[in-house]
């Protein structure tokens, strides 16, 4: 497909999917607010030619619709992965007849990888000292700790094996030559740094911006450690990734990138990084993280600076995540036999909710597959896992919940596992990187008909209700500060005994659709702390009974929701309304 960002922009321009803006824009809050207003209405990609305080133009919202994702990657990558998955059993062990029959596929796969390039556009200009503050890095939300690189491609190599990792970890600009490196747990770059730091060695790091869109997709893909991101990028691209060498720097440079920042992350040095309004829709708070000491910034003569904005779903990352899950779905049964299909929900920030269709040929087999999923790469950060053996579309949460809730016996099919590692961005567990998990299993024949409406009258301490879907009801109650243990009382209400799930919320009017319902439910509760039910003594674990009450109220210690600065939002409405309207108009 596209060798670099500018080729992709040309396609977007030709297809009417790009709005070019000549008016100067402020990278502090203003550009992000314009971006948010445009993406909320399904608008075009944005090319800001003039950014205040920077000589570089800014491009955002490149992947902000399903249409632009299709223009970025086409249908070939998904077809290729499906063919690779279907050919795996046929080609192992290899037979000449099978190899000949798959020669077209083998030819395509042979084009994957990297190649050496003497031409190195990314190194046309070298700035040392680096001058990071000249970059049009975005400050997206009012409480953000500063400007951030929001679409960086962070390249590291394992100190022992030399295997590379290309990940997308936000980078906070501190000053002209230092930045914060937000390596979360269970991320490849963080593993590399852990090894280097244990030896007392600084870790060389190269941060790229731009390049083939395939690199952006590969950098956020949840790949096993043994699968190189550059290999996946080349498979998506349909060609080898050109790499070059520069001035004795140990890392290869991605030739077609727009920027390459080279430097080191020293051992034992930490600095407060954040806050940052992240893709969960809340602020991740300031914590000590490693420091990136930048030695030089390389870039094209006419470099373009790519950025994005994250926040409450649905944002640009939603569409990239959907593409990657479709792309990798055929590989799950190969990596995890017995797992037929799997999906994580972008509406919740991905890690909080995962659903899978699994084989259940003997009693308890579904649980086996559940533990396998929870031990697989980044899926190990899953908070709530719903499992069924029914042939449902796992992308449709309604089908998943109905299949599970119709069939599960909470006494034996609900597992809550306390004191587990948790996604760094999820604060519901009470402390950083710590929380719990729950497995919800519904297999076999239905046990019940799920209620679709509330019968009878609820006690006065329960407020407005909303039936989210059959078997799940949201109820507005007083704040957590007023009644922190209310969930245990609600679990005893006879009027709710027929409801498998009752979700307690601060304001039921906020549940406007499936996206807001899933977001509220799964980003505001920790299974071990916030799930209430009547229980019977079991064998070393409680035997739960319906209703399962989920306390999804805001609680002390939770970071605040991201909200635009009212003054900036009004300014954008007043001064940029014409631009937003043009971006939305086709």
C-alpha cells in the first residue's frame, strides 16, 4: 500500500478525505478540540499547515473512520492472514503438493521482512541539540502534564538477543532534550529496559514519527514477544520495510519515517510523567517513569508531524483497534487451540472486557481456555472475560451477554481472582498496576429466560432505572461517599432476584447507548472490590447467587474524567466552526 505518510495523504486528498487548513492553530488544547469535534461527526483527516510555535505542519485523524482505515490498509492484509491461518495445518508437515497449491501465498509471504536502503529521507536534516520543544506536540486535555507525542513509534532492541520491539508508548516532552518514556507493564520496550537496567546499562532508544501507515498498525498490535512488529508491518504493507544506517547509531532507521529521535534511557533515573487524558476516558495520573535523553532529532526537509487524540470512546484508536482485531482473529485458534473466536471491546478501553467463543467438550473445558487466554501476552491484562460455547458474534456484546447470562450458574461459573496485575491505566484496583479479574462462563443449554422489563416497585433508596439489555439493569443510586457498601444491600432485594446483573451508577441518564453503557460499567469497577452478591459457602471460594451487583459509581482515588476546557471549546465553536463544518461536509 503506502510507503509513507505523504503517499497516504495523497490518497486521502484524492478521495475527498482530507481537509487542509491554512489558519494558524495552537497545539495547546485548540488543535485537539478541533480534532475531537471533527471525529465526533465522522469528519475528514486534518492537515494543519501552520502550527503556532513550530516550523512543522501537523496531521491528525488519519485513521478516524472505517473508510480511512480501509484506504490505509486495504483488504489484502485480512485476506492474507486468513489464508495463512487456513494453510497452517495443510503445510505442516510440508508436502510438495500442498506447497505447490499454496505457491501464491508463499510468494506473498516471501515479500515480508526488511531490506537495506541507501536512500535515507528521514536523515535529510539533523538537529543536535535536538530542540524537542519546536515540535508541534499536542496538549490534548486541560490537566495534561504537558505536550505529548501521541503517535510515536518507539524502537528498542533486547540487550541479549537483539530482537526488536516497536511499540506506541506516549512520550511527554519535558524540555529541549529530555522526555518521559511511559513504558507500561507487559510492554516489550519495558521488558528491554528492565534487562538493561538490571545490568546498570542505559538502553538505546529511537523514536520514529510517521512512515508507512502499516507501522502505526503494527506498533499497537498485541503481538507475542517472539513476533517482530516490523514483520507484521511488512505483511500489512505488502513489501519489505526499507531500513538504513546513520553515523554509527546502533539502530537501523526507518527510511520513510518523517522524524527519528535518537538517544538513551539511563538506568536508575525517574521523573514524574503525566497526568495524561488517556483512551479509557480518564486521566492517568503522574507517576515516576524512565527518562529519555535525546541526543539528536533527524527529519525530512519537509517533515510532517503526525498526532492523535485519545479520550472517551469512540476516538481514532477505536477504528485502528477494530482493524487489528479483525486482522489477527484467524490466528487465535492457532495460538490457543480451543479458542474459536475472541474480541476485546474498544468501548471499554480494550483490556477491561474480552469475550471469546470456546470449545466445551467436557465439563470445565471452558475454564481451561479462559486461563489460557488470561496467560497470553497482553490478553493477560484482561479484567473481565466472558466465555461461551455458543456460535455468537463475539463483536456483538448483546449476543455475548445473552448467551452467557442465559446459561451461567453463578455458583460455579463465576470466578473472581483477586490481587492480579492490571493495566497501568486502570485505577479501579486501588493502586498502580494492581487489581483483579473475573471470568463469566455460560455454556450448554439455557437455564433461564432473561427479564426484559422491571416488574414491581423498587424501594425508595433506589433511583431511576434503565434496562441496558435483557438480564442487565442499570440503577441510579446515591454517591459512593454517602453509601460505600450499598451493593451488599441491593444484592438482597427480592424485586431484583430475577436479574442476573444489576449495575449501580451515579447518573443513569449518562447511559445513552451501548458505548456509554459498556464504558461506565467496565471502567468503574474492580471485580474483587466492587462485585456484590448473596453467597453460599463453597470449596475455598464463594458460591454466588443472582443478582450480581456491580458497583460502577465513581469512587475516591479514581482519576477524573477527561473534559474539554470550556473556554477553548467555545473559542473553537466561535472561530473554527467553519473549519469543523468543512471537515464534516463531504
